[in-house]
């Protein structure tokens, strides 16, 4: 049976390794940037060691992340990342709505002129 701390070790190890690879950092590079030993990084990624709050903060800083993100399951982080995109998506939709309205107003104006021309010919 898996304990809560075992689950956190798995999550931490996965998140550290994924973030490190995303940044194209070697384990040695992460160790240097976080000011910890290479063997400690290896032990964290292999779930053999736990971290202090200070070390967690150092690793997070070296990975350009917040410390809490290293303890979040990847499924939650993906939802969080998607939610972060919503303001940009909303702004894009609003801009396109304005653009469409401006364009449709032009089309409606042209249609009204054409209808008036037709009636004036009769």
C-alpha cells in the first residue's frame, strides 16, 4: 500500500525530472543552479530522498517554478496551465467579435444601399 509521503515522492520526482528536461538541464546543471549536490538530485528523481522546504524552494527557483508546483500532480498542473490561457482566449474572441461586428455593419450598410437603389429604380 502506498502512503501519502510515497505519493508525494513520486510526484516530486516526476515534476523535477519533467521540468528539468523541459529546460534542457542536466541533473548536474540542476544541482549547480539549485546549489545542491548531483547525488541529491539523482536521489530525488529516483525517489530515494525527500527535501527540506529550503531545498524545495532552491530546486523550484532553479526550474523557474513555484515550490508548490513541484508537489502538484501533473493532471492538476495541466488544468491550471489551461486555465491560465483563458484570459488570452477570451480577449481573442472579444476582438474577433468586434471585428465581425464592424465587418457585418459594413455588409448591412451595403445591403441597405442596394435595397434603396432597387426601390428607387421602380
